[in-house]
C-alpha cells in the first residue's frame, strides 16, 4: 500500500482540541417536547422541514401538534429529496425565503436535516451554494454569522446529522457528491426519539447501522489531532480535527453497542431494545465524528453511490460522477435494495460499508493499536493477536456483521467491475476534506489499490 505515514511533529502541530455538541434530548416519547423547546429558543414562526413519506406517518402529526400547542405558527416544506441535489435544495431555499421563519424544525433522516441546514444558511446569508462548499469542489467560504435556531428530530439510526455541522448533497453540474462543513450548521438541539425507527424496513436499519459502525471506526482510527497543523486562529480549527479523547469515548461505546445490537435490530423489527440502543449508538457516533471526522471509506462512498445512480438512468441527472469509458454500459449498474423508494440507488451506509473492510485492512499498520481495539469491541477474538493482525481482524469483523445484516459483499455486489476503478478513483480524489483525515496520505495509486481490494470479500471466512 503506497500510503505514507503521518508522523506527529511537535513544532507547528496543534496541541489542543475543541468539543462541540448540540443539546440532545434522548428517549422514548420525547418527540412531543419539540414545541416547548422551540418556543424556549424564541421561535414564533417555524419552518417544519420533512419529506412526503414522513408527512404521512404519525411522527409528523406529533411534531406538528406539539408546535401548534406551543402557540407557534408552522410553514411545512415536504419536498425534500432522498439524496438531496442542488436543485432540490433550491426549492427548499425558495420556500424558506418566502415563508420567513425565525426557526427550523427538521423531521427525518440525514437528507431532511441536511436540507434544513442548507436552507437556513442560504436564506440567512445569501450566496451561490458552491461558495460555501468545501474546497476543492467549491470556494470553502466560511459561514459569516449565526443561523436561526434549528431543532433536528432524526427518524433513522445512522447519519448523526442531528449533532454535526455537516450537510451533504449532489451537485448536478459537477457530477459530484459534496458538502458544506461549519460549526454554525450544527443544529441547536436534537430530539432523538427511538420510536421513529419502529417502522423502518430492515434494509434501511442495516444501511444506517453500518453507517454508525463506520462513523465510529473511522473517527477512532483517523489521524490524531496532534498531527494537524496549528490553525491560524483558534476559531479556524477544523471540525474534522482528528481523533481526540472526547471523540474516543463516543466511538468506543458506539462500537460496543453496534456489536451487541445491530444484527438484532435488523432481523427483528419488534426488538425495541435493539432499535433503541442503535439509535443511541448513532447519536454517540454522530457526536464523535462531528468532533473528529471520518476518512477514506466515506470518501470512497461518495463515488460508489454517485456512479451507480448515474449509471442506472437514461441520460444524466448529475447525481454521480462521470462514467468515462464505461458510459455505454449503464444498464449493468441497477442496484435497487428493497425498502427504498427510488432506484437505482446505493444507500449511503451500504456505500460506506462495502469499501470499509479494504481500508481498515490496508491502513491498520499506521494505527495498529487502534484497529486492534476496534476489532475487539466488535467481538473479534484478539486474545492471542499481535499488532500485525489488527487490520485483518478488524476487516473480518466488519465483513461478518455486514453479511449478517445482508449487505452486498464488496463493490461487485452493486454491479462494479475492475474496469470501473478509474472512474471510482476520479470520483473520490476531490473529497479532500475526508481523505486528509486518514491516518496516512491517500493518493491516486493508494485509491486504486483500495478499490481493487474492495471488489469482493468472497475469499474471507469471517465467522
């Protein structure tokens, strides 16, 4: 693996880390608290952001009733797209500008919460969307001031968007998935009610749960905060500041919970304990990666998800990357998991999970103790293991869980072949915000080897 170790340098490197977190209310039956909390934040007219499917579920009625009972005026936007695009974000921004709310409540998964974040940003500090997008895709302009208060109410146990300052979307013109990262995007409060996961299909729980697991491993194995350059000013310290003692706490507990409850939550929708514990794991992992950052598996996932989506449609709506030489073979990539309303699609958690074992095996030598500890937390027998075994043990632990919850066995499971490597690498290289957080330098040659190894794990006995 041609990755270069990132040695910690005392001179010029950071010696401090920053802890940021939303206020979190967690517990069964907590959703009706939203009205009182919104009023306490000074909201009088609320933009309630959701999607059309959630609007038909009882959770929406609970939230709306709570807001009304608190004496608040509501403007509802239910046009959120699964995997938001800059076009769907434009619709939300126009709605918010017309509605003139003084606060936001989002009810849904990461797509809904991220849409609310960006709508709040662009309606408060108008600018072209790409002005705030992370470099090199966008200008990376800093959010210039505070946003209206935002209460995020997640309905899936995975993205952690309710406690992070990150918002992800597909840029249609650039054929790329990208995002905006700023502490000012972090919701003011999160109300996490595990009841909302009771109606989720098994595939959705599996995908979101794998996202939780990878959030925790990637944050735990990211470069240390002491390996980053000292910021020019304290307020310029990045949110993806690297692994630190605060993020480590959430990562360890999230991994322990995922090992104990993820498979149970997927195979038995009536297992309330398992689904509640996975919701708590998602919250912990979200707080952790919101203060440390993820790395290569998430960067690779942007290309994996984007290219499959583009390949499966007639023409090009820009939600993936260019297929290059493989562009005439679009019908081959038609992955469409049950439980999701649109196809073709590789849900984010699946896109992350199918590349992750290859990364963990390859990068373990740069942080062997961390990889070995993560493997132990995921149930691997590490009693007689050496540090040289860390990568294999962690990769096998992730593969074991992936198979138990029905995820595809590598990128070939969603339709890719070795001929797609160049396109996948090209779609990953612009994700420098994520790649820079890896425990080693990640270049084109490194990514080529990672995608080659991630094609499949059929030769792995991960029992």
